[in-house]
């Protein structure tokens, strides 16, 4: 069933589990996300970035909406990193049930102002909103506290931000970063900061940049002819702990990109004569389903769909 972000994330925060929010760019990715969630009786969020909207537009949104409406578990369609009021409103008109306004690169007051505008408009239409406070980007464990504070979300500021904007959920900077390259070695995740913020802020918290970039997947990508440097993502244990501390939405894009292209590469390498798209994208869809399953199990959302 198609639901709002709040419908999915408020129970998640209360139940101390997190929901996977996976980015989609086509039908196969969408099917892998929603069908896996149904099989595992898990709520799930499917998100499209502005780039995905540019690429797939209403056609892609309709694929997600149709699968969501027919799904036996709660599914929300979310705008990832909306850059403006106009962008958020456009997504709502397209049928999105959750939107992010990311004005985190602006000074605090301007971030509040932009977010507030989106919250007022979205709430009038029954749509939930995600905002962001802090600067995303990998940081190393040895970075001194003062420098961390410059990047990461300040707990007291988070309280004021939530009060002044009325945002439904809040993306916080805790050391994660987008993409496959998250610094040298495992990224440092500031779990104590998550704990402190969730003591002060009761709305669901969001972690961006949460791909695990599994070593086996990276190896398969390489074996199938792909080129990728030393890619290391977030440890499963860190995500589990983060969910205990109040992270209710976990954003994953890179892992599915890697799975999709690994699946395609493997078929093309093994059977260079193959040109039936179903035989090329089918195995990729299967591999993405395995990645989604792993993530849902790690986050603890399996079996959390109503009626279980
Ligand atoms: P990854 O690049 O780690 O998958 O993060 C995606 C994300 O945060 C989208 O908003």
C-alpha cells in the first residue's frame, strides 16, 4: 500500500528499527526493492533524486506508485535531496508521499526558512518532509573533536531546527558520505552523537550515505571487468547500533548501483552473444534483491509490516 513517510518512520523510531530507503532509476531496481520488501514483510521507502526525475520523470514515478499501491506492505515514494521549494512541490504533484528539502549548505536561518516553507506546503497536502542539518562527508576517527563539530550535526542546534521548522524527520551528519569512496578504511560513525541527538529530538532521524559496499560485490564487479578503487562502506554493526539509537531511515543507493552493473557485466562477460534484455537485466534484478534483503535484515525491519 502507498503510504506517507511518517506512516513508515514513526513506528520505526518507536520500535527501534530502521527502514531502508533505496534509490531507484528504473523498473528492475524498483521491483527488486518492493518485491523483496513484500517477501520479507518489511515496510520500505523508494526514493528518486532530482537526477532520477530528470531521467525517468513521471513514467518512472508511475512505475513506483503502481507497485507501491499494489504492494502488500507499506511503501512510500520519497524525493531524495530536493534542492528547492519548487522541486519539492513538483514531486508532490507527481504523486510523491514524502519529500526532502536539502538546504543544509545554507546558513542555519536560511535552512530553517527554506525548510519551513516546504513543511507548510507539504503538510497542507498531507505529505511528510525530511530536512537536513549538518554537512555530510566522511571523517576519520582521528579528527579532533572541534573539527568534527564543524561538520557534524550539533545536538542543541538540532533541537532548535526541529522546533522552528516542524520537519517530520531529520537527516543528520554523523560521519557518513555518499558514493562508493567513503575515505580510507571503514568510515567513522559518530554513534554517541546519534544517541545525544535522539535524547533531545523525538522525531525519526535519517542516515544518508549508508551503503555497505560489500567486499564480495566489489570483487565480483572487478572480476566481471569493472574498474573500481578501494571502496569501503558502513559496517552492518554500526547501522544496527544507529537504529537502536534513533536512526529510522537509512539511505542506500551505491550498493544497488554496484549490484545492478555487476549483474549486467557478469552476463555480458559470460555470454557475449546474449542480446535478450531480459536475460541481461533479470540476473541483475536478482542480485539487487539479495542486497536489499541483506540490508532489511541488518536494519531490523523484516516482519515489521502491519498484520505480521
Ligand atoms: P550511498 O551512496 O552510500 O548509497 O548513499 C545514498 C544516499 O544517501 C542517498 O541520499
